[in-house]
């Protein structure tokens, strides 16, 4: 979670008995600012504008900044060759020594580690089974139990193995779901897994006597030593390397039972099978070991104080603006544990919302990623410190002060009258990157307001929106267990034809054209018989 500093000394050693790196020094003239400038230039050279991260360890903007020790270890590891099974054994042993776990494994990210452990649980390390995954016909273990609170977008990693997911809502349901086919129980770390009727501890008491492994996804959590989840009964716990640990972005840290982790290693690259597509290199392996070594050495209390000082600088600057209030939140939970500043104001006084500022900052220079929202009549932006760099606090505070201090006229609240009618049944042709889809929109219109349904290829969902003049905006959400895709339609209507785009968030944007259906059936009265048919 600490900010990246320039590498001034590639010979930095994490701990006694840790990775030995060549005694090679970077030039003393390389400064933190010069290093950051070089980083910006390499992206700008291909037309990509860098972002100041006040949002947190989101993979879509790069996760975390690798620590100098990690980069040095990866650079050194890249210079020589090793046998990967020997490397995995050496890294596993070292990670066990560092963390107190029975064994350690480096995967190609947290999700890849989840996939490998799931394969380990269904194959038991038997390569004859391994090469048949995801076809589990004839396997003894084919089911994974998940409490509903743990269903999430990342359980695709389990589904990719071909297992059947069984979702349960109570400890009684979980107990009844356990059978000879149960390969594993999966939990996402959080409040529900730490306490309550379906906590990890309660679940482990049911699973242990039946030798059913329990895997915990702790991707964004701080690493605890001794490990809190293993102490509570988990057999395996998995972390993202590119989050709190500030290790390699494309690496994950898997800790737990040696037998399971050896089977998981068998299921991962360079070995052929279902995990070959999740390759982790010698560089990431040694970088991950260096990240854990650095985590143990880091002055976490001093990091926290530095983060708070940045928030204080921003708070002092923006608090001089009329109606602006600031609050510092210091989270206690292990996941995404970094101080956050919430800056709120009356949108009626400043005539701008937090969502609008977040959008403005994210799309214009200097680009800044921050959160924005509204609650209880006030609007706000939130600033998360964990991945901010020294100096970012001044850039952020200056830009916020500039934008919040601007005089704006009140925004129009009245919508322009609609000049078209969208009421009816529309057949839409949606154009994705490499395919087309036939979908259906059924719309009711009340002045500016639209509501109805959106039928995709697999489900029907409610839809709502607005129309002003001949321009429309509509939204629907396809919700599936652990997943949700929001479709945001926008465009224009002319001659009973809609044209526009569908913004789908992380799934990017599609184009569409829709034509209003004109029913041609003849109008005639319908006679309903008064009894059963006399002939068929």
C-alpha cells in the first residue's frame, strides 16, 4: 500500500537469509520525480495518459505500485535461468518461513491461485484427472459450496474448472449440502466470514471432520502473521500480489496446506493442463517473495501517519470553501485498509455534484481517479491514500480547490420536452466487437420518463430512462449470481428508428440500431367457446 519510491540502490536486502541480489547501484542522480516522469513518458509515447490514483488498488488502473525491493528482485531474477519446480519448492519453503504457514505458492494473480487450488481439490494431484479438466465426468469431487455472501465476480475462477457451485444461505443448508461430491468450500474474506453463524470458524468445524478443504479469498487484505484465516480453520488463503503487498501486479500469494499447494502447483504453468494459461514467471515468483519480506520490514505505523498527513494537507486547502466539510475515515477491517478523506458540500450552493467532479477529474488533465457520490442531501468525493505518491496531495488539493471555488450558475432541473414517442415494441440489432445480437426493447412513455423491459439473449430485465427532444438515455441491469452487467443505452430517434451506443462499463461499448415493430394482424373480434371442443 506504500507509495513507490525511485530505486536508488538495487542491492537492498530485505531480511537475513533472504534473496541475495547483486551489489549493483542505480545512479544517485535518479530522483523520485525523474522516475515518475519517465513512467509518464513511456505511456504518453503510445497515447495513454497516466492517472493519479486516489481510488485504491483497482486492477483496472494498475493495482498498486511495486516496491523498490520487488522491482530489484524481479530485475535480478530475469538475468538467469532456473528449473521451475525447484524454484517453486524454494519459494514455497521461504514463504512458509516468513509467514508461519505450512507452505507457500506464487500464482499468476489471486484468481489464478483460486483456480489452481480448486483443480487441486477435484484432482487430488492425479494427472490423469488433471488433463481432463474441465470435463469432470467420472470424478468423485465435482461440487464447491459457497455461502451466498461470498458469491462474487471472481468465482468465475472456480467455475472455469467445471465444478458445480452450490449456494447456501445458512449453516444448516451448508451442512446438508456437504456430500461425497464436495470438493471444497469457498469463502470471500469479510465481516461475514470473521463472525456470525456462517463464519469461517463455524464452517471449518463442519468441514474438518469430513476432510473438506476450506479456501479463503483475501485478495485485498493486509497480510497477517500468524495468518488470521489459517488460525480460524482455513486450509488455504490467497492474496493478490498487486494490492496491499505492493508486489508484482501479475502475481498472487497462496498460503496453507502443503499437500494442496503442491497439487495446485502441479495444476499451474509451466505444467501442461488447465492452468497452463496462468503462467507465472521466475521474475514474479522472486518479486512476490521480496514483497513478503518487505511487508515484514515495513513501518506500517509510519506509513499510516504519512497517509493521514496527505489527507490533512488536502483537507486544510478545501475546507476554506463555503459549505465544504471534510471527514477522515480510518478503516479497521483488513481489506482495503487505508485512510480515506470524504469531502462533502451542498450541491445547491456549489452547483456541482461529486459524481460530476469524479467524471471531470478522470477524463481531463491532470487525470485523477477518485470516488464520487451523494447521500442525505449532500454530495461528496472520496480520496483513498494507499497508492498516492509524494506530491500527489498538492496536485489533488489544488485541482479540487480550483474546481470547487468556481462560480457556477444553477443547473437546469427542467427537462426539454420530448419531440418523439418511444412507446412500443422495438427490435434491436446490437453490434459487439466480433458478433451481432438480436435483442428486444418494450417501452412505455410518460412525458420525459421511460420504463419497460430489455430482453437480451438469455434474460429479461426491467429498464428505465428519459427522453428529451429526440435524445434518449435508458438503463437495464442483467443480474446473475456473482455478476451484474449494466447496459446504458443512449442515442437519438428518427422515423421510428433508434441509433446509438450501449455503454457497458468494464465490458466497454457496443453500437445498436432498433426499429419499432408495426403489428400487421387484422383487427377482429374474438369468440371464446362456452364449453370443451366438439372436435379437434
